[in-house]
């Protein structure tokens, strides 16, 4: 394989990290499902939980190339990746500053596990840098961010976060799931560790559970030492499926991003819709920041229907767009955060975070936008009657 940096993005998606079929010269990577490898005269002890089977090792290269880092690791889920990364760098007595608006599973992990290990944590009030700064203590070891965040697509300033962290000798971690490596490479802004739920855009077809971490060789080495103890590796059959999915990552995400921009503008102009939250809209309060740090604005957006239009009735009447707890597949889906991801919060707590009852999160797929618009129009009509 030629110098990875010089390859175009689609070439990287298709070719970097292929397992060469030396025996039969097949066009795609063969799967090596073995859980047992010879130990005689080899310097690498291969074992799936050591994250070093041929398929794992090669796919790490593709993910590292996509995130522009030296190395990567693939896991059985996004949470396996996130928990391994945090536990690798935190010990008893350490402190972590966490952005308030983060994925619910990550929030649960922190509040339900960290106390057991004597790890301290503080959540910010917002995604403002001053908030992070005010919470840093002598024992702060990690700043943890997510941008764009769920469900209001808030944007955190990655340059400012990494500068603040470096000043204080702190490590930075980002959940880069929403942007995917196609729309955002945080390493270019000095962020240390990139985390992904590969269940989302990387898998892209709503049929794989996986996670990934991309970082420097040194950081990956340290995470690896913890990760082999937790045992969250991905099976080689699924590693292979993820490799296949990643071949079209750029094609899918580019098309979804293009569609999302069109749908966001369409919804903003729709008289039955109130607010639209999408970083690619000039009305987004952090549009300029998003423009500075994102290559594309992503394919996630949220919107509120006007008062009197029932959000659940609207969603139940959609024909093409599916109601779904998850996101980022190539099919368009919607979810009602009040009923799902944020159901455990009281209405007051939700409102204080800007999450109104009628809020709908929209994961835009690759369908033609004319079909999506027609579907939304007919569902609004039914929700009104
Ligand atoms: C889904 C998701 C996760 C968790 O990933 P799993 O694969 O479900 O474990 C983490 N962060 C974000 C932003 C997600 O959307």
C-alpha cells in the first residue's frame, strides 16, 4: 500500500487495511476466524481478545487512516471503546471534566461506575470553554467532549479545548460518532483520543454493533493494556462486515450530509415547523465555529413542530421515514428524545436543557429528498387533523 496520506478519501475507504488474499487472489479480504494461532517462532501472540487477528490488525489501519492518527482499535460496541478509553487513563483519586450534553450511555457509565473506583467527575453546565476551565482541578486527568452533541447539535470548540488541556497537562477525548471521520478529524485540532460508536455511520446499515478508538501509537498502546482485561473485542466476522461497510463510508456520509442540509433548509422554511437545529444553518448559534472545524455539517438534525401538531402522531404517520432509537443508518429515521433518550429526566430538567416536548431528532439517510419532503408533508397533514 502506498503512503496513506496521499490517497484520496474514497481510495482510503476501499483499499487501506485490506487483508490480501495471497492464496487465491480474491478481490476482497478473506476472513481469518481462528482463535488459536501457532506460538512457535512467532513474535506476535495472536488472539482475538488481544485485538491482533489479521482482520482486526488490518482494519485498525483503515480506521487510523480515516481519523488521520497513527493507530486505532476496534471494539464490540461504542460503549466498549468509550469505557476502555476512560478506564485506561483514570485511576483512584483522578478527576475528569465531562461535557454536560453527552450520549446517555456514557453519562450512565460515568455516574454508575466511577464512584466504585474512586474516580471523581464534574459535568459542565454547557459546551462553553469557561465552564470546562472553571472545573479543572489539580487531579483532573481528562477533558471529555462530544461535538456535535445530541439532540440539539451543539458545537464545542475543539481548538480551545485542546489548548486548555495542553496548558494543564490534561488528556482530551472526543466522541466523534455524530460527525464521523468524514465530516470531522479532531486530531487536526489537537484532540488526543477519538471515540466512535461504529454501530452508527461506520457500520451505516443498522446491522452491526461495534466501536472504535483512534489515537497515537503511545495512547493506543496504553488503552490496549486495559482493553485486553475488559475483553471488549469484536468478532472477526463482524470486523469483516465493518470493513465492507467502511468501503462506502465517504459515499454514504457525503450523500447523507448533502441531504441533511437540504432537509434542514426545507424544514426551516416550513410554516408548520418551529426551530430547526442543524450546524449547517446560518441560524445555528455556532454556525461559524462548525464551519471552522467541520468538513461537512453532518446528517443529524432536530426540529420542533409548531404548537398543536402532535409529535408522536406525526411520527406514527410517516411512511418512509422510520421511527428508530438508533441513528446514522442509510435509511432516514426519527426519534422523540422526550420519549426515549431523555425520558428519565423530568420535564423541567429537559426544558432547562432546551429539549421541548415536540422535539424530533432526524437522522437523514440517502433517500431522494423529494421523497423525504413528501413523507413529512403528508404526516404533518395527518398530525394536524
Ligand atoms: C450510539 C452511541 C454511542 C454508544 O455506542 P454503542 O455502539 O451503542 O455502544 C456512543 N456515543 C454516541 C454519540 C452514540 O450515538
